[in-house]
């Protein structure tokens, strides 16, 4: 099977077209690649992306969020000293890169830092109060609260 069919989803769900396009693009994308990274769940609504960026300085890395897409890129600046160096073997990857991560609604980047050759990007999902579940009081036909009657009957 080379394609996913989301037709059943569209019959009963509205507004999930962005989710479907994200699933389709991740299905088509290659696994692996450079640089290697981990995605970690650090709490109920917190996450961390750790990316191996050894050999890159802070100035050579760029972290941007635009339209729910987190883009991490690294570009080595051409240095005269680098051109003068001669290698017998070059096994340390120094190529430029760009990684994209699609963020769910209400997921925000809160921190990015380099530590021991790893770029750590902390994310948090902040659901607005209006979107959180809330208790709805049930009234009877006479307009009194059911909770109030239950409390009086218990007393």
C-alpha cells in the first residue's frame, strides 16, 4: 500500500485537512537523515527535541517557528582556515542541514539551548481556557439546580 485513504475521516470530521496533509507528508518522508534527533515526552503537556549538532556554533544554527512548522537549520560559514586544512580522512559530518517538525495546535516553543553538542528545544502545549473541559450544571424544569436538591436531601 503506497497511499493512505482518509475518506472515512472526512465523512464525519471537519477541519482535519491540515492533520491529513501532515500525516501524508510524514508517510512520504524518509526515515533517518542528518542530524540525528530524539523527541521526548517530558511531562503531561511538555516535550523536548534533542538534536546532535556537534561542530555547529550558536551563530550557525537557526530555530524558527512559522505557521505551526518548527524549522531547525544549520549552515557552516565558509572560513579561510577551513579551506587551508588538509584531511586524510574526514568522518565528522559538517554539512548544512534543515529539519522541519509540524507542531500540533497550541504547541509552542519555549526554549532552545546547546548543551554538550546537543541542541535542546523545549515545547509546551498550552490549551486556552475556552478549550478546556468545563462542568455544566443541570437544571430541572422549574429552574432549580439538581446539585442543590441532592445536597438538601443528604442533609
